[in-house]
C-alpha cells in the first residue's frame, strides 16, 4: 500500500530522472526494473493524465457570448474551454522516510 504520492510535471520528472540516472549510472537496473526502483529508491513512477479545470470558465464564457458574432472567426477560435488534460508523473512511495529523503534531495 503506497505511503504517499508526489505529483510532478513531465518537465520536472525529466530533470529529476536525469539526476537519478547519473547517480545510479553503475547500476542501470535501478530504472529498468520497477521492483529495483521500488527497492532502492522507495517509489515506482507511473504516467498519469489529469484533467485541469478552468476556474474562470463561467466568466470567460459570458464574455465570449457577449462578443460573439457569427462571422467573427477569431472570436470563434478562442471559445473558452472547461479545462484541459495534462500529462503528469506520479511517484508512488511505499516508505515515508524514503519519501521525505526524496523531497529533501530532489525537490
């Protein structure tokens, strides 16, 4: 059962992943085998696609409806969206001490 989860953007994860790969260059199995990643680093990474809500949607929609004209293509192209999807990396930790160590060292 996971003790905690750290959520990272793809850019953040790429940077951290490169640092870890440099540190464990002598033992590449740390990243190639999930059980070794869990054993050595205390976590398993997983790719996640999250839905990010647009908190200003109602206000943007009202402004859009007031300024819309059937022939105005630019306004039509900028119709407000309720949200968007975003790829994230979730690190599932199985030990609170290793999660704390990870936060201090890499974040």
